[in-house]
C-alpha cells in the first residue's frame, strides 16, 4: 500500500491562498488524494493512521 505526503504546488492553490503565503500538504493513498492539511505534521499523522489501519486490516484477514 502506497501512502505519500507531498507539499501542494502553487499551481494547485487558489490565488488567495498563494497571496497569503499559505502552504498545505496532500496525502495520497494508491495515487488517490485522501486528505489535505495545513501543516506537515498533521499530514504525516494522518499518513501514519492510514498505515496503522491497513496493518490492522491485514492482520484481521489472517
């Protein structure tokens, strides 16, 4: 299962958000956007929770 965190580039932010100097992070699971966060810390915490959920799901299968 591929879960990645990337900083959103300026082309994918609104003009207003760019003008404020805003930064945000996207979380992708298997290439699908599953979350947008205003702090990198929140994005990585969400990634970790998704990974834990996947591990629990796999453990329940066995």
